[in-house]
C-alpha cells in the first residue's frame, strides 16, 4: 500500500514539474514574441541611410523595352551588397508601382521612408542620346550627385561598363566602402 502512495506521489510530482516547464516555456515564447513586436519598429540601426532606386527611363517612357530596362535592377543589386547596417536599398521591383502610377520621385522616396532616390532618364542629344543620372535627397529635393553619360551604344558590354561607372560614382558620392 505504501508503494502505491509513493508511486502516486512521484507521478503527481512529475506532473507538477511538467506543468511548470510548460508554463515557463509558454511564457518565454509569448515574451519573445512581444519583444519582437515592440522592438520591430526600432530595429533599424542608428545612422543607416535608405536608398530607393527607381526604374531608368528611355527616350519614350511609355515604351517599357528601352535599352535601360534592367539598369536600375543592376544598380540596386550593386548597392544591395553594401552592409545593411549602413545602407538599405529599395530596388525597381519595389518602386516601379509608384513610378508607373506617375508619382514624383521624391514622393516615392517619402512613401518608402527613403533618405535618397536614384533616378535615371535618357534624353535626346546631338548624334546620340544622353543618360542623365541623379541622386536626390528626399527631405529637401536637393541633388547629392548628378552626371550625364553618353549613351551611343546599345551593346551589352557597353551598358555593363556604364552601369559600373554609375555605381562607382554614386558609391563615392555616398562615401560607401567599395
């Protein structure tokens, strides 16, 4: 009889221990979820800048098949390799919906809470077109960097060199490590 009381006490103790462990694990889980929710808006590192790269526009903005389709994506991929604690990047996949709706580049930057917007457009020139690329500060609309590039060749190799040149110059303007 005494053995059956001992076994019943051991089982009761085991149930209490298991119940206590389950309560502690549940409390820890709920606490960590609450911590993530509360801290979620505060997770951006202090001093991190946010860049929005808009799709580059050809001579005819209505024509989606310009020689610069994919150019903005290449620049976003280039800047996306930067330390995310230093620079966050919104690429054309995130910005094109606003551009297609006709939003001003600065309004796109404000909507995405970006600090800077990188825009590019092809303008007609003498014998060839010119690619104008500009880095704008969203809060006041000032130009942080601007350059014009001759866009005479539609060859893939030339576009890659142009992409590298634009990326390098913007990297220097942003004072980012290469």
